[in-house]
């Protein structure tokens, strides 16, 4: 590997920098680290400028060259910032506005089988596709998902989410590792590097790393011992610093979920955000048990079943998606407006004798109804529009009417 290739690789991975995407000058100073450069108050050489936290130091130019290099190296490695730098970073430091910061360390916890992974996947894919997450803005970017549990059902969950939201399943942005990565065994270094390389190749900004679950990625450590939990916290903090992302650890609550996270309280003290998920009568409730810099929130969801066609034996395949149950039903005046073709497709699906209709049968009925339609994909376009409105559900082969959809009158 030649020097230029190695330099490019290190830049993509983030070797030697706190943020991974910064360049450095000859003294190892991150260029533009947190604020724009300004004219020097005593420069080191022709054309060089001094950036915060050095800008404004009236005697900076009188320090010995070695002292300046030492200060710069220490400031870079320790992440030292001036007040203007700190204020500039704080203005945009969020991943999910009002819920998760960036970079930050967060935990989402609940009892086994409560549905945590469905919520986590919903969050990840909302960030990948740049969608609001249940009313909260997100920053679009690349996500690394360590799915140490539930790998067998992950493919169905991914398909169900994309079908429900009408999003292209081949859009780059989510990288999945379907095995446990031990965080305390230098696993954080590899996770940060692979996300940076993937994000660079996908032309995305690294945004989120999810470890699901913490227990599977901490084999040999006792979560009830503060010393062992301290090792995990250090590893997670290193991952946050190396990646510049939000690191979300999926964890379990104890027997009494109201008492918070299972194990040592050291983890609760270290995190920026703590999200607790509980279930009651088919409803998932997520509340913020800890929130350093934002107000507490409570969100409610339910898991909606999504048909995904049939397997080779003809048996139905399905999975679930997390949907918001807090939104009130629209008033009659706020009902969606449908075109004549959309109304016709809804009618065709509703009148079909079976719960769902094949795309081939629906396309045939559509062409019979609109014989002047020249494009074979016209029907597919209308189906996609109705899926996005929430009226229809669809997979690669079949289309069905959502039972809770607002159907236009006269259909």
C-alpha cells in the first residue's frame, strides 16, 4: 500500500483524530476544529492561521515553538475547547432532536421480549432514510447495528419496515453485524473504523452505533460489579469518541422495571440519556428515565403485524413494525385527498374476495379499467402512493387494505 493510499485510508477511518474527518497541520492541530479559522494573533509561518482555542491569546506568538506544539497536541488529544467552540458545537449536537445527542452515550432498556429491537430498528432506519422519528427530527446518516440477538428474524423486520414506510430497501446507510462484538476486548476500535469506512464509501455521515444487547457484548464481565461496569463504560466512551457518534446500548431492566437498569448503578450515572421500555395491554411505553440536557418524554407505540407474502410451502410470512399510537385520528376535514385512480385501486383491492390481491391480478384489473394507460408501471406508482398514505400495505407480490386506514367515502 503506497503512502497516498494509506493517507486516504487513515482519513476515512479517523486514525489520529478525535472526530475522524479532520485534517491536521504540521503541528498536529485539527484544522477548523469546531470553529472557523480566523487571522492569527502571531502566526507560526507564512499564511498560517490560528484557530480556537488558540485564537485570541495575545501572547501566543511569544511562546516557544516547542511549547506551542505541545499545547496544540495536548488540546487535540484531550479535546480542549474555548467557550466559542463549545457554544458552536452545542448548537447542533443532536441526533434525534430533544431525545438523543451527538456524540452521546445512551441506553434503551426493557425486559426480555418486550419489543426493544423493533423500536431500535425503527429508530435506525428513520435516521438512514432521513425521516422524523415519531414527531422528532433526525439527522440523516450512516448507522452501524450490532445485532447480537435476534439475527434470525432481522431480515423479516427489515422488509416489514420498508414495506410499511414505502422506502427503498436498497438505499445505503445501515450496516449490520449479526454477531456479538466484545466491547472490552478492543472491539470499539474495529467498530469505529468499519463505520467510518462504510460511511465514506456510502457518502454518508456516521451518526449512530447500536449495540444490541449489552449483555451479549460483555461476556465475562459482571454487570452487578461497579468495577466491571466501569470497564464497559470506558469502552463505550472510547467508541463514542473514536466514532463521533451517538452510541446506543440496548440493555435489560431488572425484575421491577420501575427501578431502572439491571446491574450496577454506575451505568446510569455515566449515560447522557436513559430510555426505559415497558409493555401493558399490547402497548409499548418508552419514557426517559434520565435526560441530561432535554426535558423528559413519554412515547407510546404498538407493534403492528405486517404480512410479507408466503414461503415455499405456501405458509404466510409476517413480521411487525412499531407504530405511534399517540397521534389522534384526523378530523373529517383533515382526511387525505385521493385521486380518481387512487380511489379505483382502493376499490379493486377492497372488492377482491381474498384479504390480499396479487400485484399481477391488480395490474390486470387496472389496465382493464384504464385502457388508455400506456405505462405498465402506472398501477405500481398508484400502489406506492397509497402505501405512503397508509391506506394500503404491500410486499413484492401482494397488496392488501390496511384495516385501520381512512378509506375515502364512496369506495
